[in-house]
């Protein structure tokens, strides 16, 4: 696992990263995730990290980056139409004609 | 503005690649020592689409030559803001990143996509990378061009190294998963180990 930019958060970050990786590979990718198993650990990590981001003034830089990123959210946060669905659409169009 | 584009293929399934993507800059990767830290800022699953959205902050050691450093202002680390979107149904991982350091002077926007390869969707994964580089600093066009050109060349140099490094991570991850599977199998077969677990 990679380190945190705040050394004091390394320990809780590692526990969170391990938890996430397990959840991602064993539940999320298999479509069986119903809850976020790592929420408690993330909250602890976030509390630690946000303090340091504020101290270093990075939180303000992040605000700007988030503004700039809106178009990416708009583009990628909607479901990508898979080629399979697309092929079905074409098929039904052809049939209609 | 200058554009850098490339695509390549990994001999690993999309599931393996998308999992290892989260540990891409960890200790298994010996080719990216300039990445000092990777922090997760937020993570949510969109209830309507099932898309996993993650915000990360990537801290890198600055490795620009002195002439650029003196134009843009010297700093020893640079920060990159990345948002990623995993669509488990369409099987895509899309990573969008931008520079936070020097953002008034240089705008680098990169989009990378991992998706199952059309030639072997269950065994191979395609990686597509595209970066747009725009120098914003006022003044001579010549300086802007040089900065853009240098950044594009850096992308080219890093592309091969990035592939090699990720390949190391993928290989190591496969070994570790196989070891874990063996241990679980052993536990299930061995009476002594089963009792020891109780």
C-alpha cells in the first residue's frame, strides 16, 4: 500500500486500504456488495487526513480542482451503454424496418 | 495545446487489472519511486448506476529540470487530483486526473480507461491513455511551446516505465492471490488446521 502524505495517518490509512481492497475484490466486483464495510475506518482516516490538508492549505486547492472536475462527473457518472445493449438496439431497429 | 495518446494491452483479466489499479503505486511497483503518497479523499457508490466514484490526491516528488522550475516557481512536491469511475456492469475503469500544482501556469488533463480487450475479453485488458497539455503562462509563445513539449516528452518516457511498473504489480498480485487460495484450500482439507482455527 502507498503511504499517506500525512505520516501520522499511515496506520489508519493502511487498515482502511486493506479493508477496501478486500471489499472491492470479494464483494463489489462480484455484485454482492450491499453495504460499505469500511465506512468506520474511512471516517477515522478522513478525520486524520482532513486536519493535515487544512494545515497545509491543500483543502482550498482541492475546492478549485473539484470545480474543474464537474464535467468529468457529468460524463462518467452515468451508465456506459455496453456494446451488447447497443447491438440489441440495432437489432430491434433493423427488425422494425 | 499538445496531446499525448497511447494504448497498450495487459495479459490479465479486467477484474485483476481493476483490483491492482488500487495498489499501482505501492511497494510492489519499483518503477514509480516519484510517487510519494496516495490518499483517498472520498469514495461513494452511485445508487442508481452502481458506479464506484473515488477521489484521490497523489503526491509526487518534483523531477522537472531547473529551467522549468525557475520559470514556474520551485517546489519539491507536486499534487495531482484524480477522480475515478468504476462501472462494474460495463467493465470499465476511467481515471481522470489534473495537476493541482502550477495550475495557473500549466494545465495537464489526463484520462485513462481500462476495459476488457476485444480480442480476449476474459484474459486481456486494454489500457488507453490521453493527455492534453496547455501552458497558460503569459509571455513568449516560445517558452509556452517548450514547456508543453517537455511535458509531452515526459509523458512518453513515463509511458513505458508505467507499463513495466504496473506489470510488476499485476504479477505479484496474481502470486499473492494464488498463495491465499492455497492456504484456504489447505485449511479446508486439513483436520488439524480446521481444529486449530476453532
